C-alpha cells in the first residue's frame, strides 16, 4: 500500500551554539532528484491546504518553521503526521491524497518535488482519486 512508503525521515542536524543547520542531499536523504522547491507561508489560522493527490510526483515536506499536521490517505486508510521540527522531513509517495492543516502562526511549509509543476499530474477530485487508487491496486 502506498501509505506505508510515506514516512518521517530524520535529517542531519549540525548543532551549534550560534544556531543549528540541516541539509538535504538528493538521492541520499530523499529518494528522488529535486526539480522544484516551493513553500507555503502566511497561512491563516484554521486554513487547510492540499486537498489533492499526484499521479507520479514524489514530494518531501518540511516544517522549516513552526508546525502543522499532514493527513495522508491512499484510498484505503488515513494517517496523520505532526511536523514540528526543522530536521524532520515527510516523504510523500505518488497517489497519496494529502491535506495540511493546524498551521501554527508564522509556520513555513517547505516542499521539495521530483518534477516541475504540471497540472495534468494533479487529481483534485477525491472520488476520482479513490477510484484510481482502487483500480491501481487490482493490477497487483
Ligand atoms: P496547489 O498545489 O493546489 O496548492 P496547495 O496544495 O498548497 O493547496 O497550488 C495552488 C496554486 O498554485 C495552483 O493554482 C497551482 C499553483 N502552483 C504553481 O503554479 N506552481 C507550483 O509549483 C505549485 C505547487 C502550485
């Protein structure tokens, strides 16, 4: 099941009394090459982001600042993750419906993605997603 591929990865953390540093190297700390980086910020309290799945895209989500929740759904089960450390990353496999909520004030959600922005890769309707997820499963 796709949900079991999604997990929190503990990133390297160089601690220093002058401040901490975390780094990410493609194909080492995350299992793909990074083609795009984007970030969500100034998210109003109580707001939900996401609400879609990707057919092929892999992503890696980091709470660069603050905290928020990420809810994953592979069409069969749901799982909630709480990101609240800058050295945690959450790997998102393809075909995962995701929602992000519970953003703390001033939080920054940094996302590394395996490909350029492509609206054709999005599945924005939940019922369509569920049908596709169940259809994929039958192939195996
Ligand atoms: P979307 O992925 O739906 O946002 P979220 O999942 O955070 O709620 O993207 C919101 C809008 O921004 C949508 O119109 C597409 C656009 N967008 C880009 O143009 N490039 C990008 O890299 C991303 C992620 C979104």
